[in-house]
C-alpha cells in the first residue's frame, strides 16, 4: 500500500485527476482518494516513484503519508 498527502487535492475534480494519473501507470490499481484528509491510498505492485512522476505531471505536489 502506498499513501501520499496531496495538499492541492481539494475537490472531486482534483481526486479524479489524481486517480486518472495513477491509472495511467497501473490501470488495475485500487485508488482511494480521501478529499477531507487530502490523501490518496494506492494498492499496486508498481514502483512508488512512477506514481510520484504521474501525479506531479498532473499538476499536484505530494509527500509520503
């Protein structure tokens, strides 16, 4: 399980953008965005660094939760 705090994820549209970025790396990943906590949880066997790149490319900064 991978978790990131994403301060800029403040609404459903943001959560969809983050989820789309994650699915661009692993279409089968289980993604659970928590908008009030501004955190996303990812269940995937893919490398954490790839998700960092994809989320940043979507315009969001993050840090490990």
